[in-house]
C-alpha cells in the first residue's frame, strides 16, 4: 500500500526532515534510501516529475545516522525486505492470526530466506520459536521444522497452528461450544421470569456459584467484568468434553484477551483494568467507548474465523514433521527430541528471532492465559526480559544467554549449515554473540519495519544476520 510508504517529493522530504533537496539526492545516490514512482513502485530511473521517496525510510535512515549505526553497517535498506505493499491480511494469513503475539515476524520474511537458501525436505530449527511463524512457513514449503520455546503458552499457540486436523470435526466442535456458551450467556442476561420460560428444563441453578468457586485468580476477578468472567469460566469447563482441546483453548484465550476491561487501543500492553461501564476517550475509534462486558461477542468473532483459518492452512500444508519442544534453548538436549523420521540427519539451517534486550516479557504478555489455564510459568528462564532492563549489565547477560543457546544447538547443525538471526541490534551485540558461539557473520541484510500489527507504528530498522559455523 502506498500509504505505508508515505511517498513524498524530494522537496517535500527535505522540508519535513530539515535537510536540503541536495542532501536527499545524495542519500538516493549512495543507495541509503530507495527511489519510487508515484505509484509506490521501486524504480531505477525516474521520468520527469515522477520521483518520490518514502518518508518512513528516510526517517529510519536519519535516526540510524544519529545513533551512529549507519556508518557501522555501511549498508542501505534492502528494497525487497520492507514488504511495504503487502496488505495486512497477507501478513496475518491463515493460521498466523490464530492468536495475537507481541514480537512475531511476518511469514513473508521467513519465506524470502527459506526459498533462497534451503531446499524442500531440509530441516529448519527455530530455537526462539515464539508463536511458530518459522514452523508454519517452513512446513508450507515442504521442510521439516523444529521449534523450541521457554514459554508453555507460546508452545501451545505454535502447536495449535501446526497440528493436523479433521477440519470438519474441529469446526463442529468449535461451533458447538460457541452455541452452548451463547445459551449460557442468554441465561445470564435475561430476567428470572424470562429464564423460567426459556430454560424450564435447564439445570442452571447454582451454576454461577460453582463456576466462580473454580476461579481463585485475583487477576481474572479484577481484569474482567462479572458476566465476562462467568462466560469464560463456562467455556473452560466445556473444553474437556471435546477432542480438539488445545484448539478450543486457543479460541477461548484469544476471546479472553480481547474481553479484558481495557481500552480498545491498548490490547497489547494494558497497564490496569478500567472500571466496568466507565467511558473513556478511545484513540482507536475516535469517540467515547466503554470497556467490553462480555466474552461471547469475541467467542463468536473468533470461532468461525479459527475454523476457516485452520481449513485454509490444511490445504497448503505439507506432511513434513513438525517438532515443538518446550524448554530452555540453552540446555535442551536436542538429540532426545529428534523425531524418529529424522534419524541421524543434521539440521540444515536456523531461522530465528531471539528476544531483544529489555523489550518484552514473553510470559507476561499472555498473563490472562496463564491465569485461566494454570500453565506453569518459566519467566526466570527468559533471556533478555523487559523487567531486567537494557543496562550494560543486562546487555552482558543477554549476550552470554544467546551465545549459550547457539553453543548448545550448533553441534546438531551441518558444518556448512546457514544460520539466520533477525535482530534489532541497536546495541551492536551480535558480532560478540557470533564470536562467543563459534560463528562468523557472512552477510547482513537490513530491512525497514514500518508497520507492525501489535506494537504501534513507529518505524525501526531490523538486521537479518546470515552466519556460518567457524571451523577450527
Ligand atoms: C522474538 S520472540 C520469537 C517470535 C517468533 N519469531 C514468532 O514469529 O512468533 C522470542 C521468543 O524467545 C523465547 N525465549 C526467551 N528466552 C528463551 C530461552 N531461554 N529458551 C527458549 N526460548 C526463549 C520467548 O519466549 C519468545 O517467545
């Protein structure tokens, strides 16, 4: 989409960023920013009056110059890796949108590299699997995939995305649970007199008390309206009666996330719950809104959607193995988890995006799911969590942690295997990480990240390091 690029003429660009037109021409000539025509297509030569630059790219470039990184890398932004024209529905296609996840990369980025550097049937490992983007994309391209993540909930998301389903049965189950919760929701909202007429035979008496007795979590009691809480607890109680329990957990979790007592514009990083029914100025909708007071609306929104998405992926997926391992990548014994089918084969390559220093608490972002399902949390084993900050000490710990991961897994990678690491390396830590892990950086690709689904729209730059194993 052209809007994403924020196309401007050279004069306009110069005026906005406080440079001269001559400066802007110079950046173009040195390949620091790209040339576009009015339609947002990359061009080599502009016809008269047609030349445009992207304000977003220009701002990223200038911010890099400011912090001195641009000089260090001696590289411009890779024109194909910005994916500016990719519509939202493509970036979040089929199972990639089964559950929100802060900090995931887009499947097209994975595809770009896997396609160029690996053959079908290759074995690809992601030691920081997150929500499983590498696994889904790799599987779609006929590759065996292995993913490791410390967070049990992230492993559940990845498992649900990559599981093989009888799609008709899965759909029937999802819609049946939705229907049952909807009936319960009607019961909650009608007056006793109406309920007597509508549910003469239903055993609803005492149900609410018994559901609430199953919920000891202060978090759940304070972040959800009373009706929302009852609906989600009822859904949770139904899950054990079905075959696709993990899938149902993900539908419920996604609905619960959107049903918290929080402003519509702050789903990713809410600070505190709002009082039930309190109006607030909504930056997303540009009007006064009230926080949602039920869960069934979102259950309805995500039920059919989930069934459609797994069916779509079912038509694209391959039958290659997908292995998901929950654990700490610094110490996991990979050989113990190898599926039989891979036998003694070594891993062909790695495609991964480690946590960045002090950016995200990966367990905390899904706290609602941990509280609802009681998954065991492993926060203390997260590398580079937000709560540890970005101090020099935190950076050193991070470097040691990431290097430990690679030292642990590289023995399972082919001697000439290729390792791709996607990182926002603003502290310039990866050269040292590579050295400590016994790898060398062969190439760096730089890409502008102008649009993110979960983290706001401030553009930043990301590096894809391509590394090889050092041979002693
Ligand atoms: C940037 S995210 C990966 C996102 C992923 N590329 C995606 O598209 O969903 C980094 C992941 O590393 C995981 N992680 C952090 N410390 C870890 C550790 N010690 N072992 C394994 N995984 C860890 C986090 O739980 C998080 O899911």
